[in-house]
């Protein structure tokens, strides 16, 4: 079965199926990151490795997500979505097993890289599939709906990870991720039809020309950089919050998981608000509102960290900054992909690469101040939020789209 979405919109029942399947694939990467965050301090002790080395397991995963998307995006444009997706899911399961069995930190870093190459398939192909199925405001609404499903990852993943640590080691977290990958593989085999048929043989020269055209597209670059830089702020929070909130503010792994989950609720709520407003408010206005919210939240997070304010004064602006993702990502993704139907895989890949490469840059910055302070995390988050706003204003603000 092949779906030609641009000609015929999927039925409501079909849309629900795609929300669940594509939402699970979109949540693939975040779930693989967030579930093991409460275990990072314990992992460092168990592997006799410094915190900075253990944090490289996150950097390796982010880099692998970026590289995997660069390859799998164009591959799915040429060969169709389904085959590369199935191959990626198999690779993810293999990588997850290797993570659970890793005897030291460096082998775990390598295993996380393998795992991330597989996870990249879910992220890039899910986003390209949305472009195959929808266009215009319908695409933005669907991206917002995906936030309801994929947004459950940052809510449930650390909660599950924190609870798993009550009765198993950090290795048990990767066993659960292995099972999740196997479940998604089965779901795709039986329930996800081919949304985009094979179009042409894959040629390196054509791929590079496509990437070059996308990079030189001013509006695409502006939307992609805006979302990528704000996502880097999110990664600074992901990589450092367990150490900052547990080490500096004294939260237990379980309390930290609750805080992380509440911030995930903010992403979901912002995404659903965005879905209700799309069609009545221009997507570019919603995108700018999200970026301004991120800058405001980042500024107050930094001030709270510098003044060593009570924890609640840090958590409130942190909630605002993290929630802004729910406004920025659906609109930025839809606007960036709108004019690139035939190269949706490559465009989706570049969107993801910018997010995760810049995120990989942000991750080590949060550790520059050493333990005992939340200032590096706060400064990195605030700085990337400001850069996201600047990128949008400089490149995409005057784009010709009426949306």
C-alpha cells in the first residue's frame, strides 16, 4: 500500500494510526536519552569513570543521531521510507543490547553511538513521512499533534528510569530500551505502509547538490537554525540537569524524575496550544512567540543560578524555557519543509543534524564550571535561546511565506 498524501488526505482513522506510529518513532531518540539520565551519577560510580566521561555517552548518541540522519534522509528519498526505517530499527536493537553488556565507559560510548545510528532512522523518516502525508497548516497541526505522543517521552522516560533504579542497575534501563526498539520494529513491520515510493537511484552528487541547495535557501536555514539552536538549549538542560538538580540542589533521583516529567508536560501543553491556534494565528507569529518565551525563560534561569536563588525560582523559568520547544518545533519544522516535498528526507535530515550537532556542542559546555554550580548549565541554555532568536530574525523573518 502506498499513500499519496498530497492528492488525498488520510482518513481520520488512518491519521490516528499515523499519530501513534510516527509519534513513537519521533519519541525514539528522546526516550533513549531521557530514560537513563537519572542513572548518570550511579553509572559513573559503577564504571569507575569521571562524570565528564560518562556525559560523553550522551554526546556520542547526539553525534550518531546527526550522522545517521544525514545518510538515512536522502536514502529514504531515493529508496522509499520503509526499508531504511526497518534497517535502522534493527541496528537500534543491536546497539541497545551492546549498551546493556558494556563492561566500561568507553565501550558504552561506542555502543551508544551504534544505538543512535538506528534511532536516527525513526526521527528523520517520521518527520519526512509527515511531509509526504500533509501540507500547509494541516502539516503544522499534525506536527503539533505529534507533540502529544512524542512529548510523553520526556515525561515518562525519566520517571521510568528513576523507578527502574529502585530494583535494577542502569543496565536494566538499556534492557527496557531494547524491548522498546523490538516493539517498534514489530509495529512498523505490520502497521506502517510505505508512504513514499522509491523515486530514483541514490547518487552522491545529487545528494550533495540537494544539501547545498537547502543550505543556501535563506528561509530554510533560518527556520532550521532557530529550531536547532533552541534544541541545543534543551540539550544543555538534558545533559546537566541531573548533576545540577541532584548535586547542587540535593534532589533525589526520583524527585529529579518528577521535575523532569513536569517540564515534559509543559512541552505537551505548548504543543497542543499551538495546534489549536494554527489556522487562526500565523505560524511565523507562533514561532516568534515561542522563541521569545525561550529567551525570557533562559534569562531568568541564568539570574536564578547566579544568585543561588531558592530552587522554585529556578524551576519556574526553567519550565517556561523547556515548554517553548512545544511552540517552536512544530512551526519551524512545517515552515522549513513546506517548499521541499520531493526532498523531504534530505530536508528532514538537515533539520535533525542542526539540532543534534549543535546539541553536541552544547553538551560539554555545561561542565566547564565543574561540580557544585548550576551557572554553566543556565548560561548555556540562555545563550543558545538568544542565538535561536537572532538566527530567525536575521534569516527567516523576511521570508516570502504568508504563513
